C-alpha cells in the first residue's frame, strides 16, 4: 500500500492498493474510490461488538478489497490533520476513542479501558480509549494541529483531557485535581487534568472538537 496526504485543513489520505490488498474503516469515512474496490461490512464477534456498543463506537467494520490495482481515499470528519502511524509487535498505540480513521487489514483496533480508578471516574473521555496493535499502517484523525513530545522514564506532562490525541503503550495515564477551590470554580479549566507519564511518545491536538462544541454552545442556545 502506498499513500499520499492531501487537502490542507480538511485532509484526506489517498491509498494506492495492489490487487488483493485491504483497508479497514469503522466510520464510513470513505470519500472516493476506483470502481474495482469491493466493500464488505462485518462485525467483530459478539464480545467485541458489545464492548464497542458500550463505548459508543460502531459495532461494524467496512473492509475494502482491491480487485486489481485500486485507489481509495478516506476523509477526516473535522478540520485538522491525518497522522500516519506504523503499528508493529511491541509498537502499539493508545488513542482517544474517536481518533481511528482507517488502516491496513493487519492492524487490530480494540477498546482500551483505563485501569486507574481516578481516571475512570473523573477522566471523562480519557477513560475509554482505542488501542492499535498488530502490524501495518494506520491513519488517525487529529483535531486541529498536532504537537509531539517524547517523555523520558518518569517524566510527566499535565494536559487538558480533550487535547490528548494518543500515546505509545509504554506511557501511563492518570488524572490530577486542579489545585485550589477558587481555581476549580473560577479558572475555567474544570476540576481535573490528565497526567501522562513516560517513557514514550505522546501526541497532543490543539483544537479538540469537544472544546469547539463548548465554545459555540452559548451562541446556539441564545440564537446569536
């Protein structure tokens, strides 16, 4: 599979496939393709389908197979970027639950539940995440621009939860209270932040869709 990223602030990834190669998506994010691409919708087994339903994800996958050399493009659902990730044994990734766009067939997408009790009760969307494992190229949606850091062993980064796009599986996640009652009530940052601890790479996004929705909600409610 060869690919090219196009489209600026509304990006697409255009994939060129050899005969028999497959691509997988769960969002209905295919935007165009050559006529020799064959689509099949499948479920992931009862257990996987139940966990996906619980997490708010689609219970089904669309598999596109090239019958001869083929072309297929997948588009982002929000202004931002598309990040390619190379998945391999020992190189796995944990992502926010809406991040996965598409991947080669060797990549396995599963639900990742945060094991820290504090993050589970107070971490919001950080509690239920996605895990990429297996082998192949995966494409991830980024809300806004992307910033990458590499954390050393024990090194921490404190982040507003919605700005966490994902991290390597060696990074641990927890939550931390905002200090001070006045800061909690008047600071506008909520009561909790996400804490990521190395070692490993982390990817942060600058314009989470949850933040955009919160910013425009008062104008929708008032009609202004």
